[in-house]
C-alpha cells in the first residue's frame, strides 16, 4: 500500500508538472525568450561599435547576465503568482477535491515551473551561442559551468517564490520578497566579512540571521569564473558542493511551504 500511494503521488505530481509546463510556455516563457532574442540581436550590432576589440567578451558577459535575469524574472513571477492565482480563481478547490495530495500539488508546480523556465533558458542560450559563433568565439568549458550555476539558482528561486506566495496575500508582495532574497543572496560573503568586524546589537543579530537564512547564491555564481582556469570540471568538487547546497536549501524551503500549505483550508 505505501508503494501504491507513493506511485500515485508521483504520477499526480508529474501530471501537474506537465500542465504547469504547458501553461507557462503558452503564457510567458517563450514570449520572453523571443523578446530576448530580438534585444540581443540588436545589442550585438551595437557591440561592434562600442566594444571594438572586446566585442566577444562584452557579448559573452552581457548575454549570460541577461539570460540569468530574464530567467529569474520568469521563475519568480510564475512562482509568486501561480498558487495565489489558483486560490483567487477557486480552481485549487477543484484540483484538491479529486483528491490530489498537497505535496504532489506543490511538487508539480515546482517541477513544471522549473521545466518551463529551463526551456526558455535553452531558447535564449541557443540564440546567444549562435551570435557568439558568428563572432568567432572558440568556446570554453566555463560557459557550461555558468549555465549550470544559473540552473541551480533558478531552482532555489522557484521554491523560494512559492514559499513567499504562501506567506503573503498578493503577487506583488511575494514577488518583492523573492527579489529581495535573491539580491541579498549574492552578498553572503560580504555579510560574513562584516560580522566579525561590526558592532554588536540588533545590526549584528540581523546580519547573523541573514548569513544563516538567506541562500548563498554566490556559491552558485560560476558565471564569475569565465576567465578562471578549470578548477573543477563538471562533476568535480565545486559542482557537487553547489548541487548539494541547492538540494538542501530547496528541500528546507519546500518543507516550510508544504507546512504552510497544509494549514490552509480549501
């Protein structure tokens, strides 16, 4: 019997993930990818005039930064608005009355949103690589590492966004909190640097809490190592640490989201 229920929850979660994937592709993800393609094509023309000898380098940095920001915007907005929209439209009552386990519902939402955002990232990456190839870029392993880090960040962004959507009452507040956490998560090394050098009191407590509770996104920021030697190829120590940290943090946030979701009366 436990195996039957586990199989039922998994099949339900994957069915919801497929529905969420299709829903987000129709609504936003690929539209943003097409917009990115047009912007990047236009910017590549300007690069030749503004960057002179550094055109490829500027295009490489700009493209990866823009891919990450656009993917985060899609993931954060989808996570912040998805569950709240279903609560407002009452469709969540129909889903949970089938019955659908609440853990399967949240898992399906997370997986579907990660998949649709990943598909949009793939479309943007193909356009970016095409432009780099036209400019004579030889390719480098660190590009794949940068994409790996972006993917791990997006997993955290999706789970954190869904958590905040259950803590707040509006899409705007959930999106704002997710963006704040995402931004501060890139400054964990600076926060840890200030801790032993700062004064005591509420500020130190606030910094200490931030260092423990915020996601350390700088640990996943392989995009900053484009010029670095291959300290760890895919599958190396740094990559396993990043994957383990993402799994741990995402699982903790998902557990909190599930606890909040169970307390909701539908």
